[in-house]
């Protein structure tokens, strides 16, 4: 016999069933006996089994919406686990190499929420690193701090600088090695003095980051691998 939760009501006049989160709930009036309920459930067995099977398939699909079961944070592999929980959040305890993405069962578009959580995690980690290194390189380069630093997703650029001294960095850099991120930081800081790619600009980049050609080549060769892909 199927396991189920029985909920009775004085106001209810008919028996009803609900299959949700792979659990069966029966709603019944007080005058209907357990024996009658069990007999009625047996008549609905095929339908109930079909619903449970369908929800199991959906749950299995949700477990790994990423094409791979890991991402890279600063070029180091981090395992990603997916979970349904009371609270929607990401967790990485004690800098472990496992990231847990939890979402509430009330969330309708679960894959999109998992992606949002992943982006929040990477945004926080990358922003913290970039702010630290921008401060370091500004002191080294004798440059004033930029007016603003933003992190966002780009498809075809790793960073940008405008006349308002605002720097923007591609969120996908969170998966790159730190020495490559440092190159992008120096590149954009050099634009604070030269808002172009003149010889003077590249001279300034090379002065404070001598391996800039190697870092630039790394991005050209491996940039596409930094993108995390959801199904």
C-alpha cells in the first residue's frame, strides 16, 4: 500500500489526492473510513505511480543543471551540488572545494535560480579579489583609485574603462587564474591614463605587468572555457 499523509476536514464532502515533491497527500471528510480511502487509492494506483515517476524524473534533471558537475574559481575546480531547501542561498563552508546551491521548493524557474545563485557566488569572490588588487596596483602605478568598479557579464570583452574613471570587469574572469585577472586589472588601470591602445598605453601596461602578452594569449586561447553552461 502507498504511504500517504491523511488530512481530514469537517467541511470537505469528497476525497481528493495531491502528489507534490514526490509525496502523496489525501484530503478526506471525517465520515470516510481508512478502509474506503485505501480501496479508492488502489483504483488510482496507475495515475499516482505515473505522477510520482514524472516528478522523480524532474527532480533528477534538476540535480545537475550544469553541463559539468564543477566550475572553476580562480582556475581551481569547485564541485557544485544542487539541493531543495527551505531557503534559497549559496554556501561554501570554510573555503571548501564544494559549493552548495539551495533553492526553495516554491521557486518556479529553478534552473534560472540556480544560475542566479552561481553568479552571486562568483560575483562576490571576483569583486573581493579585484577590489584588493586594484588598490594594490593603484599604489604601485601611482594612480588614483577608479570612481567605480562593476562586475557584469560580457560576451566579447574582459573589461572596460570610460572617461568617468569607471572600470567594469567580466564576471567570467572569476574562473581564470589570478595572474590573468591581474593583467586585465593593469590593462584597465592603464586606460585611466591613456583611453586608447597607443604605444604609450602598451608601454605603461608592460611597465607594471611584463607578462601581458602571455596573459593576453591565455585569454585568447582559453577564454571560452571560462563560461559555465546550464542546460
